[in-house]
């Protein structure tokens, strides 16, 4: 799928957002507003979302534009990986979610596992920092870095959360249908490789 248009939209939005943050000249600000409107028109035309809705998304972003951070956690038991089923699409992922202000990435990882699966874990290793746009995820307006940790099971018991409705432990050859917006089959395979070879260094794009 050609996502060149999405990269253009993201770059236009980043330029306009930075310009509106730092520029004080009224003529420059007017042009940065025009850039933002152009980005919104392009995004609305390609996605079918109402222009006013898209403009609302873009106006909500302020300050210098930086990638969002998605934290994901690989937990293994008996050579099986912990997956949770997402209530939103009834597909599976490793536990995780957006990083929150006020928590380290590792703290986010521990909390997300607890909230989504019921298990308690201790983060033991950074496995990778991946640029979502460089992997086989569906196109998304927000530019995202995905941080993957390995964590060791320390307690708790399986239960569902607000955003999940099932949990399970899966072997590499029995992975269910994945929520590919959150994780891909290739990423799951790489997590198993890290499990098999703990000495592997962290991955990055």
C-alpha cells in the first residue's frame, strides 16, 4: 500500500504546528494555518472523515510535533507468549498502550500488563524501539514509536480489563489473529527470537 500521501500530510502538519508554536509574525502564522488546513483537506479526502473532525484533531496538537510512544510488553511462560484480546476489534496483541506523562516507559509496561491481563511483572530488558511506519501496520495519521520490553512474570492471575476481554498463552506456531494496528506477525516472531536468544541486543530502526 502506497502511504506517500500520509507522510506528506504528517510532514505538513509538523511544519505548521512548529511554525504556529514559534512564529510571532502574523503573516507567517497565517501561512502556517493554511498549511494545517491543507493537511486536513488531504487527510479528509483520503480517509473520508469530515473535514471539521480532522481539523479538530490537528488543532488539538500544540507545541513542537514529536512522535507518540506506544509501549508493548513480551511476557513468556513455558515458551508461550502472553497475549490479550482487544475488545475494540476482537483480535490479539501483547499487552501495552500509549505512554503516559509522569511514568517511565518501564512503569507504563508494568501497569499495562496488570490492567490488561491481571498479571504482575518485572521489566527485565529493552527488546526494541521500532518506527511504526516502517513495519506492516495499517496507515495511521499519528507518527508512532513502538517500545518493546521483555518482562518476567512475578504474580497475579488472568483477568480481563477495560480494553481487553480475554487473555491467553500461545506458542509461536499457534498465534491467533492479531490486532495488526498494535503488533504484526513478524514482530511476534522477533519477540520469540529474543526469548530463544536472550543475549541479542535491542532492535531499532
